[in-house]
């Protein structure tokens, strides 16, 4: 348990912006041709910043870190803090600009849904391919493949090309592969956010099991503080490329939550990261406002909001979903708008409101998801900015009870009526 599995020494990672950023050579040639004609970048997302050629960004700055065998380490921090960059360095996806990284063991990583999978191959073929990448023989994979398929819950589709899988199916199979193949180090980046709650619990139990009983070392990045609490025994907080805390889980979460609660009423979303590159391409939210210019509301008064969008195409059936969380990351519920359409491109604003009468006194945050409904009533997310919008609910009734969230939960159910005989 005391043997060192990961050692990071004075690691920095610097990116040069404004030059290479396309996914293919064709993309880069398109960008170069557009610049030569002084035209807008044809691949730039709506609202994306135009970087100067050669401008640099220091994603990580002098990181030092040691992780022992069997440790379960949660890595948390704001968007842009350097979490994903650190995991990419540890996964050998990219190399550090300065410093050294030493790993003692094979690494299984999930940095994004479907990472390491080939869309044209079936689920079964991808299991063998991932095992081969980890250095396992076909015989070794043969011994584990039934357990992998059973755990993944996608047996019915295991011989179907994974390009036809939903994001949830991707997660289930990819996690099952990572958890069952013989890798000493597991690296997970926010991947469980896509799966259903039952499968999340199943994954957390599996990670706990392989760490405690098989000595696997786990690095886990998430914005869900409850999953960090359930899985991790150590917490690292990153901020602007620096480690600002390394210690107990509760202390790390408390530091992160305190620094994350921005009492702002206006948010510029043009540069806010999105979970996946396909989001924010044709529809992109560029602003969010609390219309009343405040973030404190009485439980029975409406919270009025306005979201600004930029559209590159028209939509017939859109909805806005607002996911509500208690300030510690506990999921409370969802508010959804009615269906609406957009018949012209350009900038538009959506005004919306909800009355938080089910929310007891406390601090909360919401995130927004804008999705399209197709003819089969399926949901296709168009934009999902990774920004939390904090607000606070209070009840000034002098005869009201003091609400204890730990004992009473996070939802005010309403009045209990007595049926008099």
C-alpha cells in the first residue's frame, strides 16, 4: 500500500493558441485559407475568442504530486483549473512542457465518452482493442470478456458498431472495460455524469472494490461532490494550474465550494467550456442573467432569468432544462420550459422564471441544458455551458421552523392536510 504509483515533479504545460486547433489537416488548411483572405475562421464556434498567433496559455504551472498504490484521489476545481490537462498528461495523451512524470503500472483512462473507441468497430471488438492497447493478450481478454459485457448492461448491442451507441451506452461499456482489464492505475474524468443514477452507484462500488481488494490506484475528476465523497479518501483542489489544497476530502470540498460561490447576477458564457466539442456549434448561449439583479429570493417569489442565444440554424422544437442542485452538489430536481421554435438565425433572448416554493432556506445553484426534440421525442443536447449560477432561498416567517438540510433533506414537500372525521 505504501509503494509509489505516480510521481509528478515540477510539471508545467503550456499551450500555444491561435495556430493549431483543427481536428484534421483539412481543417487547418481551411483556417489558413480563411486567414489569408482575412475572413472569419470557418470552424470557430459561436462567440469563441480570436486568439493572437503565438499567444500562450499556461494550463499547469509547477505541479508536484505523489500518489501511492491503492489510493483513491479526487481532483476538483473550477473550469479551466487544469484538471483535465493533468489527467491527459498522466494518460500520455500529451507531454508536459517542463518537468517529469513517472508511472509504475499500466494506465486505463476515460477522459471523455468513447475515448479510445473506434466508431466502426463493434462493442466486442473495441474491448479487444482496448485490452491490446493496455498490453494484454487475447487469452487474457477472453477470460474477462463475459464479466465486462455483463457489467456493461449492453449485451444486446455488443456486436453493434459503437457509432450507433448513445452516450450512456458508451459510458457503460467504456467504464466496464477500464474497470475489468488489468491496469494498475484508473483515470476517470467526469465520465459518470452521463450515465444513469443506478449505473453511477454500480460504478462507484466497483471502483471502491478494485481499489480496496486489488490495490488499484484511482484518480477521479468530478463536479459532483457526492461522488467524490463516496469514492475518494484524498482530495486535491486545483486553481489556475496550481495545487492549492491536498488533504482530506471534506476540507477540500469545503475550500472548493467556498471559492465557487460567486454572487454574480450576470454571466458571459461565450468562453465557458462545454463538456463535448459537438455542443454549442449551431446554438450557443452567450449570456445568463438574474433579471432582478440579485441572487437572494424568498421561497414563494419568482426567480426571473434571461438567457441570450446565438443561432446558426433554425429549430422547430427546443426546450430549456434547468437542473437544480444544493450548494454541495446534491441533485434536487429539474425545471423544464415549454417547447419553442426559432425561425431565423442570429441573436435571441429567452425570458423564463420559476417559483422555488419547494426549496427550503439554503444556497443552491443551477445549470442549463438546451436540447432539441426530434420526431421520435428523443432529446438531443445543443448546448450545455459548464457554468454554475448560484442563488439563495430564505424564509422570513417568524413562526417557521429552522430547516436542517442534513436531517430534513433538500425539498419542502408542502402542507400535510388532516382528514377530519
